[in-house]
C-alpha cells in the first residue's frame, strides 16, 4: 500500500470512490501483480488436476 497518502482522509463518498479508482488503476498497471496472479491461478489449476478434477467437472451444467 502507498503510504505517501497516509495524511489524506477521504471526507466524502465521492472522495472514497476517487481514491479506490486511483488505487485500482495503479494495480491494473502493475505487471508483477498480474504475473503473480497468473502463477497462482496456474498452481491452483495444477492442484485441481492432481486431485482428479478436470475442466469438465468445473462446468456449471449449461
């Protein structure tokens, strides 16, 4: 988390939303974040395969 804005306290709901949008933009631009997410997803997928759950088992029945 960015500590440079620690003194800024959102005073209104609009300020809170603006801050959340800014944090989200920073997160979306963070390549390392997405690489870690991809590795985590791949690890979970491999774990499911190891215990015998395949893609077909994950379908929602449609």
